[in-house]
C-alpha cells in the first residue's frame, strides 16, 4: 500500500505594497518555499542560503512586505531546488 503524499499548503502572500512578484509561500523548520506570480516555485533552505537569511525571509513573508525584493537582492540564484 502506498503512503499518501504530504501536501504543503501554501499561504497567500499579503503583498502590502501591491506590486510584489511573490504570490504564496510555505515556511518549514529550516526552509521556505516561494511561489511567484509567474507560477514558478523555488525552495530555499538553510543549506542553500544561511539560517539567518531563512529567518529573515520568513519574517518578511509573514509581514507580507519585502520578500521579493530581498530574494532578488540576496538569494536570487541560491535556491536549493526549483519545484516548478
């Protein structure tokens, strides 16, 4: 019998500024998955960026402001995996 695949529920990004490229996110213990408005999805982990950067990205995600700008400036190509 196959085990059911655990589904990650992504939270809608508040987008306080109104012009973010971030659409949704999912925060895990040591990672952040981000879905952008172009439907691409990237996984950032403590190994691909530093634990401090993951903490900062989670904080920005919860605030709904600045995550896309932070990723573009600091973590752009340092994702662990492109999910979609």
